[in-house]
C-alpha cells in the first residue's frame, strides 16, 4: 500500500486515522485474496471426485 500516494487525500491532523484506515483496507484485501486462493485449492482438490 506504500506505492499508492494517498497524501493529497489526508487532512492535516488526521494522519493517525488515515493509517488505521489503510491498515483495515490492507487486511480486507489480504483476507479476500487469501480466501480466494484457499477456495481455489479446495476446488481443485474436489475435481477428482467428479471423474
């Protein structure tokens, strides 16, 4: 998330809240990506039951 420049969107005095928001966004994105890969692995293992 450090490659995205969010400084123009952050108001002065709100740096702490912005960092917390970025952490939550990062956690949500990471959770979604990891869940996708775990479900993909599960689906690929379930394929052998189809044949």
